[in-house]
């Protein structure tokens, strides 16, 4: 089925090449080509407005293979099947069971599914299975996963590491905010699979530290967010560098017109699979709109944060996140801030503290709206209502994941009610609406709110255990050998070092 792919794809990605002349439309579905493309999507500053509405999906020419109900029914290397069993993963999620039979034989896939639906293993297992047994040259990966954020890159890396190890493939994570030197060294040492954000990968390519000409499998995860964030020019430039006949897998939470270009230009006769509608609400998730008075909003937020159990609070700006975090700590709530102004090590440490319960309240901007998985998180609160339906759905997607239940609560002041009603209608959600005040039983019933202790707390990083010193090194700590002693030591015969 892939024999006709090379020239067809080459003609689209290398316009004007003799190899691509004479080829027809990519799809027989009659999908109209839109003029204009993604102009302006790379502008700095505020993100471009999302293009609303879904595009017409391509019709699959070659019938898709039937879905499977067990991983054992798939033609995967034995070490991968053993790793799945060792990880306690026995039954594939719907998106995995539907797409893996097709991706394992090299088909392109266009998949839609909210975060938590199992997309990472849906593309990851196929990518690892098809790459197993190969070895990359320095700086020349064989498979690439593009993601919009550092957090999602780390989550994908963590999820795939045990399976990559099982088939002896090397993973490298390439993201901004981390040591570029270490990433260069990982690429120079050879990495079959690279998980990357577009900006840092482009930097490494421009430096000559990475080449994509050997990449045969390319995955775009959360493609709609990359488009929303203005990464489209970088993404298309990177896709134009991978092997034109290679396999492409595009997964997205929404299939709106922002990713229409990617689908039309880079996917060949894709298998199309949708776990749920773009704006579909999860049946295990409750949606609440709490009407509050502006003067009482801060007190209500503090009481919600003081509940028993963890909670994720979303605000619009870094300054508002930092201010609320300080107020919560002063009230006795174990809170920590997460936003784009934090360094990557800070963000990683904060997430770890929240996952382990060292911190019970995560106060965040939309940087936490995707690519973050927290087990058993049952409450997300929009302290500041989101600006569009996609933001609402992705914020809420941090709870009620993988079949668990959870609630999404939005605090709405009187002047925000009309806009919030429109947003909910656009998202296809009918929330439960309640008028509440701090200290009232209704706020407690819905969110578990309670009065904070009022005793200020300080969040400190867990103390790492230091290796014990040998007896000879204890005692006169900090005193360095004299210069004469150091010179004498350097003159000792080499045999002493091996004694």
C-alpha cells in the first residue's frame, strides 16, 4: 500500500521537483484547498485567534484494518508485549485498538482524542515496533515526535521509556529551558527516537547538531495546540526535512481548521479515527458554574484551595498566579505556582511535588492545560474563566482522565455571566449553575471547601540524601590540600592509581 507514496508525498513537500510532477490530488474526497494557508500563525506576542469549526475530513481510500481487543492480537515484537504486561497494561484503549493495526503496517493516521484517551501509546508502540532493530547514526534520528510544550515532551518521554528500553532504542528529549549541551551530547551519541518542541529542535538543526533526513516516522501530538501557539511555520519547515516517503501520524484533541493544512499537505490516505467529538463532554466529569460576587471571590477561592485533597486552580496571568500562591501560603494552604516564567527545573520540581502530595494546590496558567497527567485529581477550578471553549476543555481535561471521575468548577462574577454562557454553549456543555458565597454549605457541597488554618506555611524542596563520606574524608571539612601536597600527588607513579 506504500509503493505509491514516495512520489505523491515528494510532489507536495518539494514543490517543483521533477520527481513529483504529474501527481494528482492527495485525497479523492473533494476536500477544497483553501487559499491563504497559515499566514500570521508565526506572529509573536498574543497567540493568533483560533479558526473555529471543523474541516471536512479526508475519506480513506484504502479500507482500514479492523480494530483489536487485546495487545496480544497485534504483530508487535515480543519484548514490547512483555513490557506492556510488566507495566500492567493489558487491554488497549479504543484509540489504541483502532489505530495500532494500521500504524504497525505503516499507514498514516489522523486521530482525534482528548488528553488521557491513550494517544501516547497509540502512536508510541507503533513507532517503537517499526524502529526496533535499527541503529541511528550520530545526529540523525530515525523517528520524531513533535509536541507543543516541555511538559508534554517530558510526559511522552516518561511514558515511552520502559517500552523503548525493552526494544533497545535510545530516546532523546529536546526542549527549551533545559541544557542544550546535554541535548547535543545525546544526539551526538545517537538517539533513534527524538521527542521535541519545534523551537529547540530548529535551533539544534540550525547549529548542525541534528539532521532529519533519516526520520522515517513522524508524529505530531496535540497538533491543534501547536497551531494555536503559532508553531505552524516551524512545524511545516521541520516536516519538509523528514523523509518524504515516511509514515506520518497526527493526533489532536480537536480537528479544527487550524490543522487543515497539515492534514492536506502531509498525510497520505490516512486512517481517520475519533475517540470522541471535539467538544464532547466526558460522562464522568461534572461541570459547575458558581456565581460569586467580586468582593467574595478571593475568600471563596481560598476555602476551595483549603479542601481535603488536591486541586488545580487556573488563572490568566503569571502575576495573578504568583499573587494568589503567596496569599494561599500565608493562609496555611500548601500551594505552588506553575507558569511560563518559571525555569524548567522549577516547573518539573513543582509538578513532582503536586503529584506526590507535598503540594496540595497547583496554581497555574494555561501552561498546565495540556500535557500534564495527575492521577486521581478530582477537581479543577477556573478561578479566571477561560477565553475560549478549547481552553475550557483542555483545562478540564486534567481531571476525569482514563475513566476516573472529576469536577470542573468555574467562578463567574456578574459581569462575566453572559460571556461564560456563550462559551459553554460553544463547548456543547450544560453546566450546573449555583449562586454561592464563602462559608456557605453549597460551596462546601460542590467543592469540599473549608476554612484554611491561617497558619502560614513554607514549601521547601525535599532534601536529597547525600552519599556518606568514607572515614578518611570526615573531619577537617573544607580544608584543601596544600599546593605542595597536590604537586607531590601528581608525581606519584601511575601504579599507585591502580593499587
